[in-house]
């Protein structure tokens, strides 16, 4: 297996059927905790800030079908940049209405080494 990628299985259960003329998109995000930045101005001047859930990548996986008991099922290959700290990575999947951008559901998991 490639140490710079992970295969992620994604399954979305049923979603609200009242989408009207809207659709529901399935997105996959890779986040990293523990990043730091140095503030050089403003109210945080001179402080080191610690960040959680910094987005490292964002990809649309497809569209969920509200008429099916499993609205979406698929696999994704997540590329891991060698500069990222693998111990601090998570994958987040969310379902979002395309037009209104309302979030219909979300799930997350730690990316295992």
C-alpha cells in the first residue's frame, strides 16, 4: 500500500426527501490538528496560535439520492502530503444542499496510519 494515500469507504444513509429542485452533494475533507502560526500584528501580536481542524484538502465525492435507503456509497482515495503530520489527520464527510448550502449531515474519523 502507498503510505501517501488512504482508501476511504463512504456510506450515507437516508437523507431528507424534501429537497425540491435542490440536490444533495457529498464532500470529503481532510483536516489536520495541531498546526501553529505566529501572529505578528493585531490583538494577538507576539502570540503563537494553535489551530485545530485546519482543512488540508476538499473534494466533492458525488451526489446523494434521497429516494434510496443508502443515499450514497463509494470509495475515495485520499492523498496524504508528506509535510502533513499523519498522527493529527482526520477525514470529515458532509452532505450539503447544493443551492442553499444547508448541511444535512456530517461524520468524521481519524485517519489511521
